[in-house]
C-alpha cells in the first residue's frame, strides 16, 4: 500500500512539474505574440501618420480602420487624464495599455511633435482568457492521462486476479493469478496463489484421507464382523477366545489408524511456531538409537557412524526427534540387517542421513513417497504403517525451511537425507532470543 501510494505520488508530482513548466513556456510564447501584435500595428500606424500632413490624419485613420479592420482613433492629449507615471511613459515614446470593464484593451501612443494621441482598441483579454482556458484544460488532460496510464495496468492485474478467483470458485483448483512483476497487486496475487495452493492441497489431502480411511477400515471391520459371527456360533471356550483375540487385534489396528490420522492432522498446518534451541544433535541420535534397539522385534544393527564428540545444531528438538523416529521406523520395516545414521554440517547445511540395506525406493516413486497415505508395493506387503510417517517428516522439515531427499544407499537400500539451513536457523534463534517469534 505504501509503495503504491509513493509511486503514484511521485508520478503525479513529476507530471505536474513537467506539465507546468512546459505549459508555462507555451504560455509565454503565445501570450507575448498576442499581446505585442496590437502594439506593433499601432507603432506602424503612428509612423505612417508622421509621414503625412496633420490635416489628413483623421481621414487616414478612417481608411486604415476600413482596410485593416482595426479601431484606430485620434485623441487630444488634453483629453487623456492619467497618472504622472503613464504621462512620462507616453512622453518617452512608450505604449500604454489600459483595460476597461468590457475586457478590451486600449493601446495609446503619443504622436511626436503633435498634441494628439493615437489609440487602438483590441480584444486581447478575451484571446488571453481563451488561451488560459485551453492551457488549463490541457494541463488537467495531461494529469488525467498519466493517472490513466498508471491505473490501466493495475486494472488489468485486478481483472486477472478476479478471473482467477472466479475460476477457483468454480472448482478449478489449478487456477493461478498471473500479474506482472512490480505490480501493486503482486503481493495480493502471491497471497491468493499461496491460499489457492494450500486449499487445493487440503482438498487433495481430504480426498486421500477419505479414500485411505475407507480402504484401511474396510479390512479390519470385515474381519471383526466375521469374528463376531464366528464367536456367536462358537461352543468351545478356546474357539471363543481365539475369535475375541482376533477382534482385539482388529480394534487395535483401527485405533492405530485413528491415532495416526490425528497425529498427521496436527502436522498438516502450513506453518507453526518452532521452539528453536541450540543443542547436541549427536546426543539425540544416540539416545534415539538406544531406545529403538531396546524394542527391536528382530536383530538389526543400528549404528551412529561418523559421529563427533559434540555436534551442535539449532532446531526444534522435539520435532526433530519425531523426524528421526519416523525415519528409523521406516528403515526398520525394510532393512535386512543394518541401519546407519549420520549427522554433519555440509556447506552451511545441517545434514541428517539414515541408510538401510533394504530393497530401496524406485526412482519413479522418490517424490510421491512423501505424500500422505502413499505406500509402495513392497511396503503394502509388509503390512505395517499407513503411509503417514514420511509425510509428517516432510512437513516438519519444511517448517525448518529445509528439504528431505531419497537416494540410493551405499548399503544397497534407501538413503533418506534431511537438511536444513544453518544460517536461517541461527537468524530465527537470534530473533526468538531477542523477543521476536521464530
């Protein structure tokens, strides 16, 4: 708003100054030409009368009036009552101009060596008034033209934004507002595009959620119905207990799905306030590895490779612990014997890497795998998880202004790399410590 106001203000100021200067020069040229024309005719007539006898002046003046369509008159000097200053100007041979109530100008000159004054009545004031009106209208027209040239692109940008909003309202979730760079509505268009993108993501996520819930709940619900039917017909206590245990497993699976959905929903916000801290990230990795190894269902070696005595990092440690946990749980589903975890600072980037010796991730799936409710074919066979862990990881990493990548691991499986900028984290922490928000 301030930028648009200042640009329009300075544009108007420059226009007014330039137009004022140009029209003033035009006024000087034409006004001098109009004002000096009667004086020049009067001077020529005065010279002509001096060349003929005085007895012929009245007749000659009448002839000049008819021939030139002017209003020359002879006036006795004694009939002209004027101030001493005007009398002195006439005596020195200068012309005197007097304006009457009818907006006409009376030009007066003294005829040398005589007692007469030669006068001419002209309509210069009316010509001057017309010229003033013309130049005034021209000035306002120039200002209006400049304002129109400034408003026209603004109007076009607003129309593009309006069309994008209408298209989006009609269900075109890919509609975007395209405006020229530097346009006053560029921030508004950018905000609209971000809003539209976020809404389209939420709509897509909601559809995926609906499809995933209907798919994931259908199987345990069907098994529960079947187990209930079998339990109602069971005569032996052992058979009844087996059916009840099956129902309990199905209920636990549905409960895990609901908890996973609730957890994902809490991370689905586009932004959150991070609690940034400076701490030892290596200690966090060692602690998480130790906790994970204590609950392993099968023997898998998890190592913290290349660790330093103290690897200081700036991040939200609570959220980054969730990132590390999800990456380890994802690796445990597919690793055969080994998982390696490393942490380093590379090119002003914090870098967390998790490698496994499992089947890896196909090249075509390395982007889609971070979408919610997406599970690869071999992952579906594993029967674990609902495709939410990596989506949560990506969201947390985006909050840290970082990125997550997947590549081939030297161990033969998949390598997940989480990296976030060091300088951005330091700046956000400094702002938070100085009283701002991160």
